[in-house]
C-alpha cells in the first residue's frame, strides 16, 4: 500500500472500501481562507489556509489552450470586472488577470507546488454537461506531474468523475451533491444516476441537507462524507454529528 501521505487510491482496493486519511484529518478551507481583503481562490487565501493548518478546497476551469486555472465562475465579471469567459482566454492572458486583492489567478500547477506533500487539497472540477474531457485532461496532466501531492478531485458533474474513473482510476474522486431546489423524487433519481456514473470514493454533501438518509447510508458503507459550506457554530455542531469532515468558510456568527 502506498504511503498514507497520498490521496491516490492503491490499485488493489475498491473505491467503496477506502477511507483516505487526507479526507478526514483536518478541515478544508473553502476556496482558501478568504475574506477580510483576501480573495477567494487566490494564493493569499491558500497561504492563509496553510498557515492555519487547514486543508484546501479549490475550483478549477480550463483556459482556451487547455491549462487548468483555479477559478470558480465561468466568467470574470464578479472577480475581475471583465466580461470574458475563462474558456475564451489563453493561459498567458489569464496569468495577467488580477483578483480584487491584487494577486493573479493561479494555475493549478502552482497551487499543487505550494501544497507539496504536506497539505491535503480538494480540487472541484467546474465542468458543465458532457463535454468534460478538456478540463479533466488539464487537471490530470497537473496531477501526473505532482506525484507526491495529497489530492482528491470532486465535482457536481458525474461525467467528470466518470472520466477520471476510466482514465485516472488511481485518483480519489468525490461526488458533490445538494438537494436544494429539487423535489424529493427528482433529487433521488439524480443522485442514483450520478452515483452510478461516477462511482465515487467519497461524498461532499450540502450542509443544508444534513441530516439525511443518503449521507447516513454512505457512512454506514464506510464512504467518507464531507459537508459544505460550513460557516456558523450551529452548522459545525450539525456537521460533527452527521459528516466526517467539513469544508468551511470564516464563521458568520
């Protein structure tokens, strides 16, 4: 078995039977430890999370020329006051786009280098629909170069997780789920299909949905359940009862 410092799954273990230490040993700072003049998904936020002893959760999108960048939104309006989409710009251009705190949009490769083999990292793949290959390939290339990194990937999009299941089955993958805005039966059907497509190693559940039978069933099967985005003291208490680890932001109260 590989070292417990790695989130990569040993080839001889089934996905449902693995509980990587890096998923549960410490809380994950959502988009880094941002706020108070520190931009989300920026290097200052990631440095603050590392200094605080936390893991890091981040979002990734691909540039026009297939480089993975750490950024949440499809376009640059909210974070950079530009109308361009991330996918419409090449990497050289994105390298020069400043976030509100003055830092530049980081490449995933830079964040992986910053985390090294010491900081657990959750990489959320922001891909829409079935056209996931370009972004997944960009992420996979960076992970291949960061062989010692403690990394797991996750996504709302089961097609992205299915891509990794086929092409990089050694990388730990998680399905992000929410019941918000969905009817009872729609939510059940969507979750069932997503689980079948992605065959995840862990779940990342909306804190607003907990407690839930869905999460409890996963935990009984020894599948780790993370929960997002935890901000209040009450949410932390609820998460401690119904999940294995939190993805958090600075407290709201």
